């Protein structure tokens, strides 16, 4: 296997994409730390106490403000604000892992968060019922979005308005870890 191409040295604005549970936030945080850049987690901008969420308009405004600086690493797949973050970005890192890899990661993370009652974005905790027995389950979200995104992202990357983006696509966690 060839080594993944390194990030170009002048890249300072990066979007990290991937299915729910793929490790976007973990990779984005590590990348931001390595580059000395702020890490912007869209979920932290989006979720309010009680799992309420911002309006699309307010979320777009928060993402617009967060991506004004000269450098940042943003993680998240929120299509409602893609036209804000992607034109400003210089690179996209896509964690395009196999379904069962993502599913296992999501399962481990969800069990850990539920049992330890980890505080998410300073305001919420995951609950067993919501994650395993409801329509709001991240596992249902994964099933709904996984294959659609595998088709959608290459088509988006090919669009002229995103031709400026340096794309880094990783199909296995070991590739992303080696790259990082």
C-alpha cells in the first residue's frame, strides 16, 4: 500500500467528513492540535440543552463566524452549511470507512457514553432508550446516510465550485492514523 499523500504545507482550513461514529471529531481534534489550529465541532455549535437544536439559520451563522479566521479544522457533515464552510476550506479529509468498521466504532462509543453518562457539548448525555429504541437512534441515522454519502461526496468533490479543495480520502482507520 502506498503511503497517503501528506497535507500540503500551506493548508490551514480543513473540513473532516465521515459517517456518524467514524471518528471525525477524534481525527479533527488531533489534526487541529498538530497544526496549532482551532478545532470546530459542528455538533457543539448545533446542539442545545435537552437535545434541542439551533435553527438552520442560526447554525449557519455560527459556522460562518467559526470559519472566518485564517485557520481551523472543522468536523461534521451538515449539508445545510456546506456552502459556508467548503468554499472557505482548502482541504477535505474524508473518513470513508467500511460500514461494519463504522458500526462497531459507533456501538463502542455509544455504549461508553451511555454507561459513563458522558457530557456531550457541555449540555447533554446519550440515553440507552434514545440510541437503541427510538427513531432518533444514531444507528438508524447511520443506516439512512451511510450509502448516500458514499455516492454524494465524490459527486460534490467533482463540482467546479469545490475544485480548489485538496481531497484526502481514507478507506481504513490505519490509513488515517498513518497520515496523521
